[in-house]
C-alpha cells in the first residue's frame, strides 16, 4: 500500500487496467446495436420491450453486496483474531469492488456512454476527495486505517517547529563534559532492561493511581520512531526520525533536555509500519551501539555522541531490508556485537568486533526476524538465540556454529516477540494467525528441539512481548491481556482490552501500556484478571494527534519513561 495518495497516478493506473474492459464493452454495445437493427427490420417496434432491455439490471449488484456482507459476518464468527478479521474485511471489500466493476461493465445493461461516464465520475470523486482531504494514511496495531487530514498540521511539522526552538544546533556534546560513565545494576542499558527480560527490580510504590496519579516530570515532542529507551545514570538514549535524518539522541533523563544527537541521511517510511528507526540503543561503559531502520549500525561515544565506527548490516550480509525495517536491537557478548541481518549468503547472523567494527564471524541463511538476539544459558552453556522469520535457532556465540533450529512460521514470516526461557525450555509465540509452543533444546532429533507441548492458539504475541512470573506467562493475546501456564500451555484467564501496547513486570504487578497511551497496573496473579488502577500518561493529548503507543516503556529509579511516535514523557511513580 502506498504511503501517499496520488490521484493522477491512481486514475491512470485504473484506466490502464480498464482499457480492455472498455473495449470489450464497446464491442458488446456494437453487437447489441446490430442486433437491434435486425430486430427492427423483422419485427414491429415494442416500446415496452425496448424500455425493459434498456433499464439497468440492479439485482446482480445487490447480490454482490449481500455476499460481501455475508463474508464479513462469517469472518467475524470464524476468524480467531482481530488482525485476521480486518485482513479478511479488506479482501471482501476488494473482491466486492472487482465484482461490482465487472457487473457495471458486462451485466448492468447500461449504455457504453453511461458506463464510461460512471467509471470516470466515481474515480474522479474518490480521487478528488481523498487527494483534497487526506494528508497521510496510517494503521493501528490491528491494521485499521487512520487518516491524517490536510487541514491539520502534521506531526512532523509540529515536532520540527518545537525542535527548531528547543534542540541544540550542535550534533555532539562538548568534549569538556564529565566523562565518567559506568553501567551499574541500577541502570536500564539495553532493550527491555538490564537482563532484557522487561523486569523492574527496584522497590515498588503504591499503585493507587486513581487517587494519586503519578506526577509528570517533563513532556515534549520527539521525532517519529518505534525505539524504546536505554538509561544509564542521568542519560537517556533513544532513536528518532527528524525529516531526512535518522538520529541517535541523548537526553538528560531528569529534565528531558537534549544533550547530543548523531545524524545519518536515512529514512524509512511506510503507511503500515510508520516512520523512523525501530531498534533501541545498547549501551556499554565505553560505547553505544544503535541499529537504524535501513541497516546502519553505529558505534558512538555515549558521552559525546561522536562516531567510533559504522557499518551497514544489510550490505555486509548481501540481504534485503525487511518490509517493516530492521528492528532487532544489537546484542553485546564479550568483545562482540551480534545482529540478525538475514539473507541467503551464509551471513544472516553477523558478529562484529566491538572495538573496530570488523566482522569476526558470519553464518546462516534465513529471513531476518524483528526480535533482538539474546544470550541464554542452556544446560549451563551460553547459547545465542536468533528468532528469525522462519523460526528459532540456537548458535554458539563464539563461533556462530548452529546448534539447533526450530521451524516456527506464520503467514507473513514475521516473528517479533522475544523468546522466554524456563530452565532449559523456551517459550515461543507469534501473531498473524499464529500461536505459541514450548520447546526443549536439550532434547534434539535431527537438529530440531522437541516440543514439551504442541503449538496452540492460547497466546498470540504479535509485536507485544510477554513476561513470566512463578511459572506463568502474562502477555497481550491479540490485544487482550492473558495468563498462560508455562508447563502445560493452558490458558488460565483472559481480560482487559489494551490492544497492541506493551507489558513490564514489577514484582507481582504488571505495568501495562495500552496502545491508546494510558498505563494500567494489573495484578500478576493466576487467580484471575484484576486491574488495580490506571492513569492517562500519553492518552490525554490535546493536539488532536492519534496516540499509538507501540514503543516499550521503561521504569528506572522510580520514574516511568514513555513515548509513542510523536511525544515522550517522564512520570514520577514514587
């Protein structure tokens, strides 16, 4: 689907497609006229018969519309998840349009002139209205279209205006700044936290947000992107798109003031997936590593933002960019930076030297996934887990040698949600008419781990990852919060329609960020669904922009850091 609406292009394309149809209709019209002349020559004129023949035949059109309605109703009953329902509705509407077009051209009994005028009129009205009113088309998590209107300022225009007045002109911080920079257990230095498990380890507060809402510390616009945050000390790192520049940015976590930014001339932009980078920076004591949407891998000085080295993982792997862009945050292991680049040239997984950016090893053939690589201990041995587009594989992180591979594919080859380890077993889930499974990498036959329990549809994680506590898994099953028993795959409860937001675990409380931008505290208990409280966070936006909070939030040092494509904010939860 195109990101922009172009009336002349759509009209030209449609007329090109319809030219053979018009020619056929014209031939039919000539044939009818010749038949009429023959009838006139051999039989007396009959006004009633002529009028009947010339009248439009509406019944086929009504039948087509009824079949479309029946298809949509059937889908709502038979389809298990909302995304598949929306896709089926698109298919029904598309087939209905084609069928109505066929009816109008071949079975409507309209004259050739009427057919042509009707087609041109409909296309002109639709194209004119869309071109005049729609600035941009985007989609929610379940692929429902949303429109940005031309008479409203765009999000990028509003952000650019704010940044022009508030963002520093310099792209790097002063070299005279304090260079003390050390990762501690109190930091959130990578995607989904210190261990990458979405766990908040600090003392939890009182979650009586209905009576005492969290206090806003700061809030301001941000360039579009789906990146989360990394936080070290008082520095907050993220990625964003600012016009034609893809940026890695550093802010003061206490004030929201920009400290530095690194810019690359790159831009990813689709209606379905949105604008900007997706991955989250990974921070070490001596360097920051960030992967852009188009495959640019940066190694930067975390204090000043100065470049240390840069690669493009797609060029290195001879691979194509994914439909929704490169999204897996870089993983640090010993002296290596590990990424899933995809491709079929035995370079799908690449290990770079942290200091120089040189390729240490490369291996594998597969479609890249959208999940970040991770290291897990399986039977006491470190294994690199790559959740690629065709399944999950375990590799030796030192050499890249494949240890096993478990095929796990949905209709679009899209795997996003991070695997969850339970002792030596691994839980997997995906969306798009997918499901979940528990596998055992210590029990391998012909290179494939055995299933502890077979795939079921009790938890479908689309691009929203789950958390685990005391043998139970909590996650958004196609937008509805669900609890699953890990050992059996049995669904324990399901409740709370937060749509395609994100989930963190804080002791025995789930921090659930809804797609609409509000944040809820929910009990992480198998006894049943129970929401404790909630507060507005991003959902109280006054600028008219649609909130679509897909970015993973962060809780660090008693504060909640949250963002969507247009805005970020900090709230004190203490």
